[in-house]
């Protein structure tokens, strides 16, 4: 029972480097989400994909891009990492939008130096 | 702006004691979700409330949504060390853009 799988679990970047966070779900869910979690700020939505082929901005999209590669996979890209992007990133999925519960991955801890 | 306030921010409770965590929305909720997060891990779904006055229980955890659908409480009876973690409420305000989460309540259970 894999559920939502995120890679990598940990990453350290230098300012200006780029990287892609990978997320895959095996539950045939339509909707996928990227959140970041920061101390004192809670979880904030970066981007979401309501269905395959669509993506939309969330609360804090600046500095990020996403790709819904297929129904299973939703990646998050940092083109030029900044220290402000140091955070824990969570991918989540749901069957039919937020009216159904979200399933979360175990997170990626990213540090930008 | 839409807001979701969660209280308290942190809670230290002696094992065996009861506790309550609150979540208040600035507007009527379509749904209210409770999640638990163990330190360093992802979020695990606990309960979903959608109807005014609804109450759900799972083991020693009970969640309620008020009649106006703007406030929810999570109550733990006879707390155990396994209850320790971060509890987050998530609001569905009817949009397609995912849940809006509260900032979380850090729960510590003292033996």
C-alpha cells in the first residue's frame, strides 16, 4: 500500500540551484496538491491540479512551477532556489477534490543555503 | 480574507487527562477535516465533519462541528502517549483549491 510517494526525503541546495520534487500516487486519484509547511505558518498550498492536464496556483506559488505529468505524477520545480524556500514540502492527493479526504506523502525536507 | 484559527498553539497534558482543541472559521464551512501529524512524518486523516451539529468518534477521539458550521472541537479522553503529535484542522470553503489548514496544535503527553 504505497499511497502517495515523495522523493527525495531530504535535500540541501545552494542558493540559485534548481531541483524537482517528485510525487506519485497509486490510488487513481484525480486531484493532487503541493503544500509547504513552515513553523508558525502551518500548511500553505503552493499549486494544485484538479485533474490530469490542469494546474492552478495556490496561496504561495511564487518561485515554483508544477507539472502534472500524467494522472499518477505531479512534480514541483524550483528553478532558482532561495533561502526563503527552506521548508518541508508535502504532496497530497484526493479522489474528487477537497470534498473527499486528502492523502499525504511523508514529506521532503528542503534546506536552501 | 478567509481565516482559520486553531487553539491552543501547544498543549502539555498529563497522561490520562482529557483535552480539547478548537478550530474556528471566519465563514461557514462546507466541511472540516482533522488530521494528525507525527513529528517528521506526513499527515494522517482522522475525521471529516460536514453537517451542522455533527459529531464523530474514533477510539478516544471525538470531533464536533457546531450548528452554524463555523467552529469545530477535537476532544481526547484519557490521553495516552500515542496521542502526542501535531493536530491540524483543515477547512473546505467550497473552492477547488484544496483545504486551508490551521497552524496546528502541538500536543505533548507527560507520563
